[in-house]
C-alpha cells in the first residue's frame, strides 16, 4: 500500500528472531514485498537468563525436531550460544556429554573453535566443566509429577517465562461486611524468581516442607510489626519507619505464597492426586510395570484428560524398558476408542520418540539402572533432605544423578549403566592458553554448566541447586537448557495438532 501511495517513501526494517530464514524471504518474495524491506536483519537470541543460575533458549520444539523430524537446527543454536558464553566467560576446559544430540553439539563447538582461530580468548575461565545431556537419556523424569513447590506450581498452573497466572478468588482483599460482592475475575499474574527473598527460600523445597516455613515467617513478620509499640524515642521511631517498606514487601510476599500454597494444597490433598502419585511411585520403584494397570484403565473409562493418561502409560513403558506387545496394543486400542482415532498420530510420535514402545530385547534394563544409580530411595526426608530424591518424594532424577556421579567418583564407575542408556558418552578437552589454567584454592568450588538438550524440569533444577548447596559437595551448578518443560507441556509438544475439517 505504501508503494502505491504518493507520499514520501518510508524505510521498512524487518528483524528476524532468532535467525533469517530462506523460506521466510522466499514467501515475502512471492508476495512481492521483499524489495520494500531494505533492511533485513536478524537478532540471534541464544541463551536468555531466567535466574542467577539458569539460562534457557526457550525453543519449544527442540525435542520434537531432534527426535521426530531429524532437524538439528536448534542444536546449532545451542552450540552458538555456548560459544558466546565462552567468549564472555572463558573457554571451558572439560566437556562431558551423553546422547546423540550432545555429541552433535560438542562436535559443532569444536568445529566453530577451529574455524575461528581468533577466538582464543584470554579470559580466565569461570566454568571448569560443561556437561551436555540429551533429554532422551532420561525420559522418565519429566513424566513424573514434580513435588517441589515451584514444580507443583508449574504442573498445576504452568509457569510461562517466570510468570504464572492464578485463579483470583484466593487473592481478593477481604473487606469487612461486604460479603464478597465484587470478586476479581482477572487471573492474578505473579512473577516468580529468586529476586523475591521468600520465594528463593521455598521454591526448591518439597511441598510438604513449605507450610512450616510460611508459618515461621508469619510469626517473624508479625513480631516485627509489633515492635512499633515499643518505639519510644525519635531515633527508634525513625529506625522503625525506615524498615517499613521492606517489612510491607515481605508481608505481601508472604500473603501471596500462603494463597498459592492453599491453592496447591487443595489439589495435592485430593484423592485423585494421591491415586495418580501412588501409581507413578509404584512404577518408579519397579512394582507391576509389566501388566495393564487398573488405575490407568479406570481413568480411560472415566475419560480423564488424555495427557494425564499418556504420561502414565509412557511412564510405565519407560520403567519397563518398553511394554509387552499385547499390553501396548491394549492401551492403544482403549485410548483410540475413548478419545478418537485421530490420536493414532500422537501415539505414533510417542513411539518414535522412545516414550511408548514395544519391548524389543525381552530384557528389562530398568531395575539394573535403578539399583546402580540409586534412583529409588525408600527413606526420603522431605523436611531436611539429605539426597536429591526429595524432589520427587523418593525418586532421584536420573539426569541429576549422572551429574552428581560425574563430579565424583567420575563416570568410569558406572560404565556399564551408561552403555544401557541411549546414545554415546564422551569426554573432550579444550586447550587453555598458558597462564589461564586454574590453580584451585583450598575449599574453592568447581563450577559445572549442565546443558539439557530437549528441556529440563523445575524439579531437576531444584535437585542441582541442592547439590550446589551441599557442604561437602565441592561443585556449583549453573543450568542451561533449550526449554523449561513439565510433563504436560512436553507431551503436548509431541502431540499432532489436527486441523479441523475445512467444510
């Protein structure tokens, strides 16, 4: 329209995020407008900081692209993001990895380093180790229900780029004598990150340990407000007033999290949640994984949400290294007859991704993996945890166990199990210019960057933070990922979206 006009010409800019693509330009050309865009730029937004120790690319379909479509574009972007990180924070001397995608990313990084010989940077390295992990090395963890405070908020309400939208009724200010006339209808939107003191303290705790922290905080805050009655002198009053903004912020933060905890508690104390969790925990501890599960049958019969069914069936399949053909066929038939035949494409995708598969070798490796890596702990302490298994009340995320064992005693100790998990494992060293090798001070922690290719859950992040805080751990973890996921969003990304019929 602008071209036809008589008015003075304007310059048009188009900015592609994260990259220019030939297909887009081709389409603009077909529309006859490519010439109007004199400036065609791209903004490669590789890794976005979400928190002090967390970076994400927010590439939603990485897992689907890599495992279903054999499209490795996002791995190239992961490698580029890591190169940018190294340019800013020094070359990472050791690279470890497990999985096909991890191998690709490491190869691309080594190649990029070779192709840009000028990239020998003289920055003292911040990271000692990079650990690249494929999501398909540990398909189990995202399928289970996360039981940390942040994990449950994500499971129930979904956290989008650190924001969560919550039902408003719990957040309505209580006014006397009005009897709730004008309840808010807009969802309450809150930002969740470690900048908020209280959230930083409770986000990674098991949900059962959150209540006691909140009630302790409430006592401390009300005691602080009580002190105003004791302020006699001008100096004391002045001091109290200066603390007021901080105290009021703490009070409103406490009110918000108490409301969120109440919302979550309503769900976690429901019978359905408990039944679902019981079945998950039975599968993860290896009970009855090889036959049709009654609870799953009942859920299908009552037409529970399809994603819930798929998560449970996939969980059973993963905990049994695949299902016997007749069990698998039975589940598939029930799902298609209840939810509709169009879902055959989704089931096919889940099978391709290795989430739902027939048992091929006839041998179930999961018990060996579970025992060797101590994936199931019977005596879990939720209040004062001593092991990462608290994030799932008994199950230790396999991915985080691999990171923990890598720090010590090293992967040599678990060679046999590593061979059972999909994809190669490898180690690469990057030469540092002389004078940049680290001399470690006594008691100084090593820093490891763990990069999850294909997504990471909040429970895994909590487990890695727990390892960082351990007194004798000796390793601090920074987490990077292609996307923050939970079981629901992950399965959703693998489902086929069917277009409604055009007529």
